[in-house]
C-alpha cells in the first residue's frame, strides 16, 4: 500500500465506481476519475442528476421491500463504493433483522468494505468479491450468508449497462433469479438512450478507458422484467417511482427503474 492506496488499484485509469462516486459528491475518487466525470457532465449536465436520482430510487425501493413487502434478505450486486443510505442502512432501519450481501469486484470497494460491514445485532451485512459475469460464483458465495428458501431482493442498480449484449444480460439476471424462491424481487435501474446529449456523453465516457456503459431503449430494459409481477407504478423514470419530495422529484432523467416480484 502506498499513500493509503492498495497496490492493486490503478489510479491512472478511470473506473466506473469511482466516477459514479464523484457524481454523487463522494470523496473516494482520483484525479483521473474526476477528469472523466467532469468531461461527461460538460456534454450532459444531467448525468449528476441521473446518478443522484437513481441512488434515491434505490433507497425508496429498499425501504418498500423491507417495510411493505416484508423482505428480510438483500443481494446487492455491483454495489459500488459506500455512500449515504447504503442498502443495509435503509433495510435495517425498516427491519433490524435484515440480512444484506454486497457483491463487487473493484479493489477500491474491497478496500472500503469495512464501511459496509456494519450491521444491527439482529441482522447481518456481508461483502463478497465476485464478478457480475459469473452469476454462479455470486450465488455460491451468497448462499453462505442468505437462506435461499426464503425471499431475497436482488438489487441491480446501474450495473446491467456494463453488459453490452442483451442476451448475456438476460442470462445473468435469469440465472440469479432462477436460484431465488417465489416471493423474491428484482429491483433494477439503468440509463436509457432517449436523450441525445446523454448518448454522446456516454460515447465519450466509453472511450475514456473506464469499463464501458451501454445505454438501452426502454423496450430493451423492460425485457429484463419479463415473467415478473411489476410493483406499481411499474417501469418508470428514476424520479417517478413512488416519488417523495426532493429538489429533483419533478425532473425527468434518461433512465428507467422498477421493482417486480417473482411469482
């Protein structure tokens, strides 16, 4: 470790989790991440709004799942860097006995895992290192901490866009959901290709050296929920899913989110 940075972290190459952290107003990022983040924001100023409203959707979805749907287990894949109102904090405020497993493969996230590994005495919070492209490993590791005989909420917040091929993305989601029992939920959000400035900004982002993020049409995102029972209001923009008063709750952003139940 040099200057407090683990040796396996390359601070010369931008990374999606750190850029996202920058847009959220966090401090766990480096100059190269801020440079790319600022470049994207210059082309598409709405990216900061999109990042923050997507994060707010996550909080509302988790609170719904824990407080109203009665879910006590959460599998948060591609969690990214810890920030305000992480999944375990929201879930355990509503249900102190909630169990949360975070999944990521970013060395910086691993270095900050201690910030995630806090829990109520009644519940549990764990971090496992695994790759989205290997759902079998995700499930094997999660089984060590979650009871797959009871409902689990699968959280895929702003992560599926990193999988370019729709078929592969559906296969990953399908493999994860197939392992979960009836009464489980999928909570998913991702960016859409419905705004020209956003499309151009993401084109530049994908050329920056960071892991590419692929925008999809609303129809392609909707396909990820096939076979599931949508929770009202269904698949909507980040600010339209069970909105609460905020500085941005009436603004539209080029992204969709939804929560759906496995029958």
